[in-house]
């Protein structure tokens, strides 16, 4: 939002750009597209919380609408994002975690329209994020110093669908392998003087599949046999309700309620599969944002939010008893931004929240209080944006400072350079600190994890595509890991320091109106910097060094085919770097045919894992084999949008 | 803006502390890590070497057991001609000292080393030959230096030797990443490494790691050596893995018999290892200063026994079929997996013992005991299963427990299996400690209740000296910070299985967890020289008790030990707060 305000402010005094700098005549000084993501015909989704994102941040945005009909869940949509590593348990609806730039999943802050989804420093399961409610996924890579505790490696901001002024109905149905059915339907339009949106969605999958298993794994030449992954079913359903209204005196209101319920079998591990373990969960998220613009280019934004997530486990190692836990939170934040001195965008944020956990092992709670001050200044006629911020957070007994310094330099002919430097931290979670979970016992003596990060990227944007190449470096200390604790227990300890460095390349080109090609590549080096000789200087486990995604789509809009390759190199699974999971490469093919234009009706066919490669989850349990899906999508603009 | 930037930079609290951290119990010395509490070359501090035959105990150089300090020298008054029978009591010129008395010649088969009469089979200062002291506090047994006990430290990835009697331990030696189970294979110590899923090796008695290793399945719980074969029980990987030496009886196919472990006969009737042709031998004659001569057969050998102190006696004869080692580099045992048995997903095999051509494998998760025919190592197969879960587990208060068979031993045609007998919900003891008894022939099964003997949660059983020794982990109580506060019904039960006569030893931590007394959490145990040694998985210690002639047990090393406190075998990493003796074996 500050970026938009700055844009307005600078339009008047800014001198005309020199001839031949590549900009179109009459253009204002452009800000990076990533910071002004508003679509051309609609108001921006105010609840996306752009207020905290630094313009210099290295961010990748994924829009599900670009992948309509491809039967992709939220995790699959993020699979191509450079710097992101996903770890899925295998199959539709099975748990999937996200790692950004080598930070563990608990070091990635996941927000739903600005509302933190997980408990304090808890990993968020992406499988419970329904794709039909998502408008776009923003992945901020590098320490999210402006987002507060937990964003050690980055931030995933899930922006839900925005209400529209014109009435629209939309629906999608997918049927495919493993008895998988995905259904969603929604409507948007004018409502009570504003704009409303309602989405219903559901998904079920039997999930069972066969795989090749070698029971005598250490005996050279021993045969494989066919086994079935069972107890892998999932069921998920929910709804999203949003409302947006422009109120008198420059006040805007955005409200969102999202609810999701799910149930799934827990297949266990390849060595010890479980036939009766299962999980049930319900999540409700609420957010209301009020924005008021003041004369003099000031703006106040207030967000109130609440979150409730309950999940329960039974069967398997949990026995006949139900192990249920509920994490909840509620809070509010106020953010004021003000243009000053012609080129400064000053802002301040204060927030407070309370978070609770109810679990058989304890019921901890704590309060969080945060304050952030920030300045963005435009230099060189607006071509150079320098932003600096400092944030202080008090999370229960922990205090963290999160400074950030960044710069974005827009060069002629579509080139741009960005760089960031900062510090982030992750306080231990409730479970790590206070609550026993079966064999996992807590450690109240834990210190927060801390990360220092720096990155830089150079990009080139053109009407037919863009390319961005960036590198990053981060130092982490006091990383937390569960270690054996007698008898038969595991306990978290601050064990090490580590360095993480890497390279991220992202390119997209549309040489012809009917040809689109994109590719991303991630290179990730990790190294343990403080440990005993068994672990010292070893790579951190579960961090594949290479990840490559390439995609090609060919054809006119009404009939196009696509293919993609996802490659991930092997990865160590222990700290001594002696055991590995093998590399893998998945090839997916698909085609979409537009059957009708008004209403828009399209049919898609998707063939995943064409080569039937047996990938593995982090425990070595095989991932789904080749699978086919058929999707029917409908979008009907019932009433043409009223001209204002 | 500038001020804000400056503030930002100030809040960057500096780079993290980095660098190698020595494993628990060791500290940085130069480019490496040394156990300064027991390392004779770095005793107390880096570079502080002990003189002569001194050993390093608790960070201080001192005379080893059997020697006394005379004029700044540690001497054996039993045989030292200058201190024969006491300090300064020199024998006349030409006399020798034997049994603390001067004499004209050595008698009774004693070996003359200078003017001292010694038994080179037992003398740790002249072990096997004159002037060959054993390193650190190793014992001399049958003319070879050896540790009496070896303990594995899982948490810190180390092994350590302990001398029985003196109860002094040697330096901590790194071995693998997480050695959980250890076993002796001739001159090699094998360790099942859980962290790396490997079978790693160390040279005995130095305990220095060898480069050879084999891949194991996941979660190796026990390694058993039987004859030339090695059995590994992979708990998570649910397999019984059989390994055996590569090649003809373990000797490399390319090595001619005489080029390997053959010893050269010397003119004076002794023997020595060939210096230049020891390709197949484990003990190369590398003694510095050894004068090598060309022998009649073209090889090289030492000139004479007394010359330059280079004589290396033959090691004790290897058991029949014991393999030689591959290559002159002493890489270690060349083993290969020849057979594997899948016990079934989710079964969690926990241990193994051999009787004849059968291996017996208890399954922790299902509560069964498998009888496995291993007569053909390449195709082990289950021939019978004994359901231990169906035994009367006698749960407390009518609850329900799982048998959780965790370890096994055999004696007199019977198999003895410890049953943890834990509550299904809490994994705490839900019934008395039990010992299942299975007839190896009829497969009839019954239980011996150990609970009435003060034992809960039995975790290890050992058959020795006609008795059974059972380690009981007890019931642990933690404080609010999950520090171990107390453990009740923990210790050792010594049981005569035929009469059920028993004795119990329970090390009592009287002052509780926060009174400076760290509770013991028993793990594996070993029996040696009439003593029971009990590993501790809480403080990394070894407790010891003497077996009295009347069958009683008295604490030797422990909270109230007659000889002092427990042996601090494994180092404690302050960041972790505990240390784990994961296995403890006695070497013959």
C-alpha cells in the first residue's frame, strides 16, 4: 500500500523520464510489479496485507487461475517456486510442509490474508489449504523481518479470492486416479452495498496405490515385490465467505471467514505402516480489515483476526484413545502510513495477540506484542527505493529484534536490481517448550533460533517475459532439533549454527501469443557450522541441492497443451550425511479445451508422473505413481458489471 | 532514514558462534580432540604426557595398579631389581628380582626381562614380551593387552575401554556416529551404528576406528557374533541381517598362506611377524627401531628377541575359521551381507541369540518370539513363532499392557526373554517386570515374575556363570522440566533360573535428582571377574557390584560403592544434559 501511495505522490513533481529509457510515454515512475499486484479491472484485495512487504523483497507470486484444470493442490502450485522445497507425505490430502531457503518448515510463516495460520512457530500443513479459495500465493524468500517471529526462512502469504462487483458463478469438478474427486463452486457479486463472495469446496481421495518394495533391502540383488500403500484416504471440505465495502469518509472494510474440515488416514512409514491411524481436523480463520485514507496522504489500516484449529489423532501409535489438541489465537494490529517530505513513506505498526494451545500434555498460552517502524525513501527520481525497518517482538518470554534494510533499483530498459539484509528469529513453539506429545518431550530451556540473511537479485522485465537471477546467504544459530532422550524419548535442543547459501533463477517467456515457456532453478548449499566432528561442516538433512522446473504450454486459448518437468536432486536424511533419499524427476502432461465461451466452460486432462517414477517421501515411503485426472471448469458472468 | 538504518544495523547482534565442538568428554587439543581425563598423552591438559608406565586417571598421571612410586618412577616392586620388595631395595649385581625377592635366576617359568622376572602373560608392563607396556590402563591377558570391558556411548558416538578390578577407564575413542550395540570379532570391535545404519569397526585394544564398514538396515538394535558370522537385528527396518567374511574363510583369495598371518620361526625358538610380507596380517611389525634382516625365505624379520625391542609376539591364536584382514592397510574386516530375513512390517525385532542352527528373535511390537533356521546363512527362514503377548502379563490394577520383549539370552536349552510389560497408553511400567522362559525344543513358554524381586521394566538379560543377570530400567519420574527426578525398582536381578534363588542390587540415589545425585537409568550389563557392571543411560556411567560367595550383591562402584562412585564412562554434553551407555560387553 505504501508503494501505491508513493506512486501517487511522485506523479506530480517527478520530472519526465529521459527519452529512450524504454518507458512508455506518459508513464509514471514505475514501481516493481510485485508490489502493485492489483489486477487491472478490480480493486486490489485489501486483505492481502501488502503493508509489510518490502519493495525490495525477493518474492514469487503464483496464481492458481493460470493453472486452472491442472488438478493441482496448493503445494503443487508452489512446486515450481525457486527457493521452495516441499515435503509431502504422498497423495491428495496428505500432509505437506514447506521449506524456504533451507529453513525448516517451522521457520516459514504462513499467513491467510494476513492471519497467521499456525500456532507460534508451528509448521503449517499445506494440504489443509484448499486451492479453490486461493487467488494467489506470495512467497517472500529470505528472513521475513517485517512479519515478525517465525519467518526465519520466509513467508507464504495466501491471498484468498476477492469479491467482485459483477455477479459471477464458478465451479470446477475433477475426477481421477486413486478415486479422487475434487469439487468446488462459488459465487460473487454485489451484496449489501458492497461486494460479497462465497466458495464451497470438497475433496476426497481413496489414496491407495501400489508400489515396488524390496523387503531384503541390504541383500544385494534381492527381488522387489508389489505392495500397496493403504490407509491413505483423505476427505476435506470447507467454505470461504468474504465481504468488502467502501464506507463513507474514505473507509473501506474487508472481512473474511474461512473454515475447513478434514479427515485422513495416516499411512505411517514404509517400514512400519499403520492401518488404522487417522486424523481429523477443523480450522476456522477470521479476519476483518478496516482501511481509512486521510487527507495528506496518510492511511490507517486496522486488522482484527482470530484463528482456531483443532485436530485429533487416533489409532496406530495413539491406541484407542483420541489425542486431541486445539491451537487458537486472536489479535489485532494497527498500521499507519504517511507520506512525508515528498519522498518518504513512513509507517508504524503495533500489534498484539494472544495464543493458546490445549493439548493432553499441557495448556500453555502467551501474549505477543510487536512494534515496527519503517521508512521507504525514493531516490534518483524514484528509480531507487531504499527501505529500512526495525521490528521488536515480545512473544511470551522471548524478545526478538528484526531489523531490515533493502533497496530496489529500477534501471533503464526493464532491468532491476534488488538487495536485502536483515535479521529474523523464531521462538520455540509451545510443543517444543512446554507440551509433551507421546515420545516427544519439551524443553523449557530452549532459546529462539536466529537468522541473519542477505540476498540480491537482478531482473529483466519485458513485454514478452522476464528473467530474474538471485543469490542469498543466511547464517542461522541455535537451531532446534529433537534428539534422543532416555528412556525412549526425544527432546528438543538448540544444537547448532548453520549457513545456507544458494542461487535462484526464474524465467518466463511468451515468444508468441500461443506459446508460453517458463523455468526455475534453485541451488541450495547448507552447512553445519557448530557441532562435533560427526556433524561439523556437513550439509543439513532434507535440503536437496538442486531443484529444476520447466514448463511449456502451446496452443491457442481455447485448446492448449502443456508439459512440465520437476526435478529434485537427492538429499541427506541424517546429520552425518551418510543416508540419502534418491533424486527424482516427474513429468506431467495436460491439455485444456474450451468448450464454451459464454459461459466459459472448459475441459482439462492431466497426466501426472508420466514416466511412473517412484518418488519417496521423507521417510522413504513411495509417492503416488502415474495418475490421470479429468477436470470440468465453469465460469459464468451472470450480470455484466455495472459501470460506475 | 539514516538513523533508522543505523538502528537496524545495531540490532544485528553479530554472527553466530561457529567452529568444531569436541564430542562429549573430550576437549580441543591442537587440531584434534583429546580425552584429557584419561589420555596418557594429554593428561589433565593438552600435551601433558605421563611418564614411563604411568597412566592417566581423572586427569592426573599416576602409577598403574600393581606399581608404586619410587623416586619419581612407577616401579613393580614385585620384580624390579632396584626396588625389589620395596622402594630402594636393590638386588645385588647379577641377581634377579622375582616375587619381591632377589634370586640368582628366574624360576617357575617366569620370563627374564633384564634383571626382572615377570610373567609376560599377565604383566601389563611387560605384556607378551619384555618392555612392552600396555597402553593406558589396559590389562594384560594371555600375553596380549586388552580392555576387560568396552562400553558404547551412543549419544556422543564413542566407545571406551574399562579395566576390571581397578575400574579405570581408558580414553574415549570416536566410533561411528551412534554406536548402539557392540560385539567382539577376534581382534576387532564391531558396532551397530543407528545414526548411520552401518556396521562399523574398531581395532582392539586401541579402539581406533577402521575404515571398513557395512550397510545395515534401519534402527540396528543388536549385533551378535557367532563363529565367523555376524547377525544384525534391524528394528525399524524389521530384518535379521546375516553377514560373513568375504573370500575363502575370510582370507583374501589373492593372498598366499605364507604371506598373510604366518609367523616366522626365529633361530632362538621364538617367532615374529614378517616385516615386509605382512599383507594379510592385522598386526604389522611396525615397531620403531626394529632391526630387520633378510631371512632365508626371502622375507624380513627381526634379528633376535632381545634386539631393539622390536619383537612382537604372535597374537593369541584366532578361533577356527577366523578370517585374516584384507590388505596391508589394515582397513578392517571384509564382510558381506549373505542373507536377510524380513520379520514383517511393524514388528520391531529387538534382539537375537543363537542356539545351534537357530536364531531366536523377539519382536517388540507384536510380542512374538521367532525361531529362525539359519543353518543356511543365505536363506534364513522362520520355522516357529512363540506368542509371548499371550502370557499372563499380570497388569497392575486390571489394566492392559504390552509384553514388549526387548532382549534375550539362552542357557541350558532354555530361552529367557525380558518383557518390558509397559502400559499401552503411557509406555510406563504397567505390570511387574517379567522374564519369559521358553523351552527351545518344545516351545513351551512361561514367565518368571521379577517385580517381586524389585524389578520393573527389564531391558537386558545376560547368561553367565550359570546364572541370569537382568537389568531393570525401572519406572522413571520426571520433574516439571523433564529432568529425571527419580527411578524406582531399577537395578540388577541375579537369578538362578533353576531354583529362582535371586539377589537384587538397586543403586539408590538417596538425595534425588536435584541434590547433586543423578539417578541411574540402567541399560545393558556385563559380568566380569565376579563383578556385575551396569551401564547407565542417564549419566553415561558404569555402576559395579561384587558377587559375594554367599550369592549376595554388594555395591562396588555407585552411590554407596565400597570402592567409590560409579565409573564415568561416557562424557556428558552439557547442551544435551545426559549421556547414554548404550551397550557394555566383557572381552575374553
